[in-house]
C-alpha cells in the first residue's frame, strides 16, 4: 500500500525536469560502466529494478544471465507511470545510474524518496553519478548547471555524493570511481 501512496504527486512535481532530462539519455550498444562493475562484482541479486533506465535496456538482459538474479525489470518515468507490477513488488537490488545528475535539489530529493519505496527490507541500492567538469557555456543553476542544450547537470565528487546519500540511507559507501563516474552502494 505504501508504494502507491504519494507517488503520483512526486511524479507530477518533477515531470518538467524529467522531460527535459530525457534528452541526456544515451542509446548504448554496450552495458553502461556502473552495471558492468556491479555485475562483475556480483552486487546484483534477487529481484532487480533498473530505476531510471532511460534507453538502457541492456542491463536487464545482462542481469538475467546472472544466476543470483531472479528477475529484472526496467523502469523509467519517461515511459509513463509505474505499472501495477512495479507498484506491487519490492526489489532486492535497485540500480540507478546517472539519474541524480539531471535533477535539481528538490526534485532529486523527491526522486530518491520515490526510488526508496521500491526497496525490499534490506534492499541494496546501487547509485551511479557522473563526475564530469562543467563546460564553459554552462550556466550556474541551484547546485548544478544548465547546459547548452537546456538540461540540468549536477556535478559530483566523492564527498558530495556521500553527503547527499547519507541524508536518505543509513549505510553508504563507494564501490568504485572510474571512467568519469562514481558507483555507490547504499542501504536504508
């Protein structure tokens, strides 16, 4: 029941940013680095949700090859509201790659709270953020930047992402920093 209460309000408040941020999604021909690392280290297990999947449908395909994965589902707000399937299930592992980068502070807070609704007791949250540097033409906006294409980008470092996630999770640690990204592991 708690999964369905309040989520429509959260969704509608952030839809404008989500629509704009959709332009940042990349169609990939290989598995994103955070997913590759998580699969190699066997951090993905049980019933898995790829939260904010964007155009990344490969994580689901690869995760299902892992013997410790029971099921994997992609969920992206741009594809519409969560299905009854998503709202009724609790997930053991939730992967969230680069979603936090594209939302301003208040919308980011609401998205994290929304994502936490899907976690089973003891769920593992794998959260990846980009660590790129702002470009010259980017304009400062809140705690990030508006890019030349009009999308929001929050730039993280280890300290910033650790501090932010500790507001919402009891346990937070860095899995790896590589290739312009930081992969974090968190538990409620």
